[in-house]
C-alpha cells in the first residue's frame, strides 16, 4: 500500500467517524424534542421574586450554647442541646480526637 492510498484510507475513516457523530447528534436532538415536549410559558420564564417581608428570629435560635468540655461556644440553629451534644460526640468518636480538642462553630439542621 502506497503513501497516497494510506492517506486516502485514513481520510475516509475520519470522515466516516464524523458522519456517524453528526447522525447521532441529530438523533439525540430529535429524541429530546419528542420526549421533552413543549415547555409551558411558566416553566420557560423564571419565577419573579416577591419582596421579602422581614422575619423576626426568636432569640433562642441565636443563643450560643456552651458544651461541657468543648473548646469555645457553639451556635445552634433550631437544634436541641441534646442533639448537638450527640453530634459532637459522634464526630469526636469518628475522628478519634478528644472532644476538648475539637472546636465546633455552629450546628444547624439542613
């Protein structure tokens, strides 16, 4: 096989690969349009943000809790003290570090 024949064969192979990719891209686009259907106007436009009304936060939510043996204060956001203590104990046990050496800044429910 000569140089020009091998060059022609490689160009033919590359063109076949690109042709198949174009056909696959067209099939995917058609399938997504058929299966996806049309979006309603509500879905196309993002929701308008309403003016936020001021919310009062009870002081019990922002009250820092001092856990016995921990380094510093821990802010708990709507988490009972018992749950916060259990979370700190589990983290300390999982890390194999004494609780007094860990510093928790805040604990909140996600």
